């Protein structure tokens, strides 16, 4: 059925850092026309409305319609340990996270947490995510089943970690068998995709890493999702274990895990050689500012990544991350850049949280920009969601309003979330 949303429409399909103002698509009084879950047309209301006589139009003037947010790195089993006090990465994992993840051997527990997690994503305007599960296949089944029931685009996979702690340990043989079964069961079903997911280099034997490389080669539409260069103690431990690899990235490269389908979370302490290799391979680095600040891991060097032409995305990284709101995540990214003497433009921040993430996940042709033919996943942001933001935004130009919504915004400013043209929250 043909229907439409009237609102102020904003999309940033290209990176303004390189494309300039031409990257920004804006209609102050816009119309988004939808049929069968896809965008049919997008443009100025005055131009489009006469082309569709009798069109059912839902009026949201005063709200800002943007593409649905893409969270390119988040851990759903960690949601109940968000805001866990103390420790940096490796100690924090031992103290808080590994005990929580052991519970996901129970399918009922996995289903309950997956439902909470997915509803929270939608409440915060996130319509697509690249998600860590746990080592247990049941954790992946629960997440995919919940996402399919909601009609979400979601990519996930079983965590590979044969060197993990007791209760969170597989083997290269079970990793291969479980992953193949999950891929057969879920990959390409509805709006779901699979990611080969070695936790990080320290959690996997050489044989396990080889399995990850085999799986990635055997399934050319699957992603590679893992961590890199998050914490200096972690990096030192990787260098000690792999003295001949040359770098942290070199460990992954050795096993065929560095390519255009690879998404590496964090990348705070990457060297120039690693950045050059990432750019050559077309891999993506996902910036996770709230997590990096919370664990004291460091400040990502956006200027260095840009100088090497590394593809970027943005993630909440809950539960080390402190919010599932991509608005709040954009605000923290701005602050990190400020601490480095750089500036993050609000339009670029929106690009990183939408189209850049879509491209990192291999979905740039389907979501992220609201181009005609793309899936109609979008969010209506309410600049009057709180009295103070309403006062701050009143009568201000777009860039100022957008920045204020990022810095002051949270789930209260997400009026409604839409999947395939249907309202699912709000």
C-alpha cells in the first residue's frame, strides 16, 4: 500500500569530510513516499505531493526524519552489565562480563535478554546492528529469532573463543560445526546476516583463527566481526603471543581475516602501517567512544584514520559502552575529537551513524540513505522532546539543531522508529 510521511527530511549518504556540502540531502518540508516497505520517492512536499493524488500522508511537520541508526558494534549479552564499576578491559571482562555470558547456555535466558535488547535498540532509533552474541549457539538463535519477529536488519554470529574461560570455551571443531549450522539456519533469512566472530586474538588458538578464515572464505556474503587495538595491556599481550606477526592487525591478516567484509571494533592505538593495510583491504574500523572513555582505553585518532583513508562506522559497544543511544554516542565522539584538538561536524556524525555503518555491513545499497529503492527504515526525531532542547532548537538553523539533538539527545528525542515503512516504536 502506498503511503507517505511529511516531515523535515535529512540524509547524509556521503562523508561530508570529503564530499563537502554536496553530501547533505535536506528537505525542510519533505515527503517520503513508501510502498511495500521500500522508498518510492523522497523530495520536497510541494514537488512530490501533486505526483501522488489521493496519497495517504501522515503529517509530522516539526520533526526531523533521518535514516535509521546503524550500531556497528554492540554486545547484546552484556546489556545487564552496563555501568559496571571499576577495572579496565581485561580485568573488566573477567570480573563482570564472562560471568554474565555463561548464563547464555540457557536458551530461555538468551531469549529474555534478546527481547529486552532489541526493544531497547528500537526505542533508541537503531534499526540495524552488528551484534556480538556469546559462544553458545542458543544465544545466536535467540537474537536472530527476536530480530526476525520484529522485522529488523541484523547481523550476528557465534563467538569463537577456544581459549576462553571455563563455561565460555569451544573447540575449533565445534566452532566450525556450530557456525556452519547457524549460517545454514539464519544467513539470508528475512533481513538477517551472519558474521564470523572470533572474540579477539587472545581468545583464539591458531587453529581457531584458521577456522575463522575458512568460514569467511567459504561464505562470501558473511562478515568478519572482531576487536582490535582497544587497550594497551591487550596489545602488549597480543605482541607477546604473536611476536612474528608485526602488529595486532598482522595476526588477523595471517589467517585471511582482513578484507572488505571485515569490521574491527575500536582501533584506538593503530599504527600507520596498520591503517595503510586496513585502507588497502577496504576493511572498516568502528569507533566506540562511550566504551573507550568508560574503560579508560584511550581516544580514537580520527585524523589518523582519515589521513589513511580507512573506512569508518560507529558503535555503542554496550556493555562497556554506556548507552544504546546513537545520539549520545555521537555526542561522545564529538568530545573525544575535542580532546584531540579536532572537530566532528554534526552532519558527519550522522553519516557515521547511518550510511557509513550500512556500508561497513555491506548494506549500503539497501539502507542508510533513504534513496528511492532502499528499505524504508527511518527515525523521526523530536527537537521538542524535552523543554530545554525545544528552547535550544527553536528558530535555529539545521546544523545548530542537529548538533543540539546529538549533544542533548537520548531516547526521549526519538519520537518513533520505523522498519520497512511501518511504525514499530512510538
